[in-house]
């Protein structure tokens, strides 16, 4: 079973909690046991699992990543000028694997699944979901 | 097949080799072929695969990560003050996927699986293991 | 189904696009639906999914990572002197999971799969491929 989520982003760096969209899809397909791969189909946007409670974590997270991989860099050669977005994507990962048990995502109390935009705003960002039953 | 490993940690940053615990569980369940997802159920502790020989690698690893994501940061807004732990978790990953072949983990000579504590010491850290047979 | 890719690298840091080798193997085994785990069997070389178009992205990528994790570091204790390579490997990840749908890798237009050498040049680097059908 597979599904493509589409979304628009509205700033250069943005974390969007997609946990509920994944859970809704699991209900649609009657997901039971196995795993789900959540995969960004872009090279300047990734997926990570992190805190879903205090929104300040997202603010800090994006600012800290930006300090490690600053947008402007004298030595960058890539003509599009978005090397930093490529770095951030490989750092958090283009995809994550989630455990599914008895119809539910196995996540800790504070864990949420995030689509991470690193080169927005963009229309029509795509995330592929794939369920593998066990 | 699934199992929850529980462990206590005893310093703020700590790497604990859990390879043997995974292998013991594989024997219990007669794991044969497929994959295992190893997933931290926390947002301030992750999983990585790295060197299991020289213990200095762990010391260097944790110090280097701390330099990239220092614990204290003037601009952090997250009230718990552990933004650095969230950064490190998403950098190494909250989970890893391991190949299982003929009853054994497919790892290189020097590879071990580590639980990475980034906001310890803590009681009752949880790691979920899930076997998907192929 | 499983396969070991072998390769030689010719510089300390190098990204090698292995997408075609994975696709060729998929044809050999008549891969249909499921996922493929692509796993480096080394602690100083990883796998990432990133841009396959402009070669300058690779140049920028490796230089940026080197700035974050410089090769020489006064405080490193690991006698082999390659702590930076261990850091880079855990940052990009030792392995990636790819979705397979109707016999094809589900990747975005610009996504390619890279073997990332961080401590070359080396002979006989090994990458394990594992197909899990769904």
C-alpha cells in the first residue's frame, strides 16, 4: 500500500507535523502490523522524528541547523545557491522508517513525524508513504 | 515480532552498545531473514551504527557533536534547555534499519549498534525492536 | 534477496552515485513492490540520497561537511586519526531505505543514491543491498 502526500510550504525553513496524516492513511488502509517508510521526494526537504509539544523546539531546531549550515557561503559552487538545503536534508535524512503495531504507530509520548522544508516556500512538495506488512 | 529494551543511562551524553541485546533477541525469536528496525522512543536520544572497537571513538564522537551543537546557546527558546539534545537526535537519527541474513545481523567487522543518550542521566529509556521477515 | 556491491574509492572524501547499480540488480531479481535497504558495511563511509544533477552539489557537500567536522582536531583521542570520518558517517547515515513500486525505485526527479567515502582512498568497500517484498 502506498500514498503520496502533497503540501505547500510558506517559508524557507519549516517543520510540518505530518503524524496525523500518516495515522489517517493507516486507518484508510486498515494498517495492522509492520512498518511505514515516509520518504521525501526532494533533495532540499527531508523527514525527521522529533518533539511535538513545545513549538519552540522547531524554532530552535531550524535556527541551529542554519548556524551549522549557513545559507550564504563564499565557497559554494552550486549555481542554485541552495547548498545549505542539501546539507540539512542529508543531515536529518530524506526518509524515516516507523514501526506499526496493532494498528498504531509506535512512537514515544513526545515524538512526532515532521516534513522539513529547507528551500521554501514551495508548491506541491511530495512525500511518499509505503506500508510493509509483517 | 517486537520487543522493548529498557535501560538507564548515567551521564548527559553516552553511547551504549546494544548489538548483543539485539542478537540475543534474534535468537529468542529464531530470526532468519529480513530486517530489524531499532527505534528510540525519545526525542533526546537516538540510534546510530558506528565503531565498536576503540572506545576513544565514542569519546571523540560525543565531544565533536557537542561542539557542533553546544548545550548552552543564548538564542535557544525551548524552556527545557535541551535543544542541543534534540539536534543530536535528529542528526544521528531516532532509528536505524539493520539487515538480517541467515539468522545474523549483516554488519561490517567494526560496526556496532548504539543507543545514544543526549540528555541523561535517565531512568527507563526505551528502545523498540521490530523484526520484519522477508 | 540480497547482494553485495564492491567498489574502490580514489580520494579521502568522495560521493559515488550507485543508483544505476541498484536498478540493475532490481531487474536481475525481478523486484516488484516493497523496499530496499542500502547499507554501508563500514564505519567511515555512509549512504545518502541527494541531488544527481549538478556535480557541484557533491563538491559543496563534501567541503561543507569537512568544515563542520574538520579532519584534524587537537582534542581527538582516536589513534587512527579518522574521527571526522566517523562523524560524517553517522550524520548522513550508514544506511538508507528506498521504496520500490511496480519494479521501480520511488525517487524524486533529482534524487540519486550515493555511497559516501569519508576515509579513502580504499579498495574493496562493501555495500549490502536487501530487498524486502510487500
